[in-house]
């Protein structure tokens, strides 16, 4: 049986009149793409320190975010490096904690997520 009517109006109807919360990043990405503003959004370059239990969760979230470029991952356990590299791709550099001085002096780095044991 064909649908008689939708319960809510299409998201494409009156799109310009609707206001969404600033935290609705997926809808904002849709609006930016439709209006041509997507190419003007700034990408945030991030370094992740530690890929244990919590760091693994943050790694997945950072990779899923459209405005985030995971530039660096810092991990002391070298046995994890191949797995991290395959999850992140070739654009992410993996460093040992002893190499952080050079990484932190990178002028393109915008933020760090610290996930080390307390």
C-alpha cells in the first residue's frame, strides 16, 4: 500500500527557515555542502596521546568527525603501531613519547587529546 502522507514534512522543505542547534554537526555539514560552504570550514589538526582503552574510544570518535584531521598519535607500546597505522591511514604520524617535542612544535597542530593513565 502506498504511503498516504508523511508524519513530518520533508527536511528539504523550508530548509532556510529552520534553525538548528550549533552542536548538530551532521545537519550543519549538510547545509554547508548544499550551499557550497563546505570548502570554507576549517579542519582541526589533533594529536592523540595514548591508545589504551579510553584512547581507543577517542581514536574512533576523532576519526569519525568530519572536521578533525588526526595528525599524530603518541603511543609508547610499539607493538600497537601497525594496528594504529592501519586504523588511521597514512596521513597520521605515530610517535613515541620521547619524540613529542618536535611534534608539539608543529605550527599546524591545533589540539591534543590526552588519554594516558593517571
